[in-house]
C-alpha cells in the first residue's frame, strides 16, 4: 500500500495507527503537483491519499488527474475543511447573538428577529419569530448599532425592523405589517422606506 499525506499535524493519528499495523507511509506531499508525482512513482496495489483539502482543486478534479496515471484503486481520506466551507461556517456563526435575559444568555439568530421597539429611555424589546419577546438595556439607536446588520432599518424614532420580514406596507395609515404586527413609519424615515421599496 502506498500512502500519500499532505498535512503532517492533522494526519498524525492516522500515521500512528498505520505504523502500528505495519503499513508504510512513503512521504508527505504538498499540493496537487507533488501528489501526482507520488502517484506516478507508485508501484503499489493500492494508493491512499490522506489529504487536508486547502487547495483550489476539488477532490473530484484530483481524482480525474490521477485516473490516467494510475490504474489501481485509489482511496481518498479527506481531513479538514476547504476555505469555502470555512467561510460559510463563519458567516453562519456571525448571525448568532446572545441576549442577556435575567441570569441567562439567550441564543438568538438575528435572521429570526422581526423588529425591535423602545420600551423606555434605556430599554428596548426584541420581537422574535414565534411571538417571543426579549428585553435589552439599549436605546433603539444603540441596539441598531449593536446588531451591525444591513437587515435592520429604522422606520420610526422608536422602531427598527428586519427588512426581510416585511409582509406589507399600508400607505393609508403609514404602517408596515410583519407577522400580524403593525409598525409605524415616521415622517422622518418615510422617504428612506419608499426608496428601499421595489414597487412595480
């Protein structure tokens, strides 16, 4: 068996186990070109590619390049995540916030926030999908800054809304409806709201 690995640290456990089973690990390989050189040199009945994918080539593309060079079976063992997956995971995590509620920190996905409104000078309520409500010690302006998301738009001096959650805009009484809630649109913010609306 010919084993090619390209990430020493992450394949350490695999290496130890294969040594214990008396398999021979030929050498490390860095990148696609070196992996292909190892394949060409191989005289083994089986090649195992123990790869940490952090290169631009996908596993399928690499397999297509190996196929004409080596006629025996090739086994892929992929470690880690590629950069696209890491970016997606980071973006997913960046949507999560924790809101202090009593002696607990409540996990909330900002995409689930419908709107927020002022309760008093220093307190706001966040209304979340499923008719949940959480109180936070922020002014409406400070809360908007803390959320740091283009999803949220101020419609009134006491309200911010999740723009993606709008169900309808009522021109007569100047309110926005979100899941049965009617949020007022203040005169100061009306022009900005109309600019954002795509009316056909």
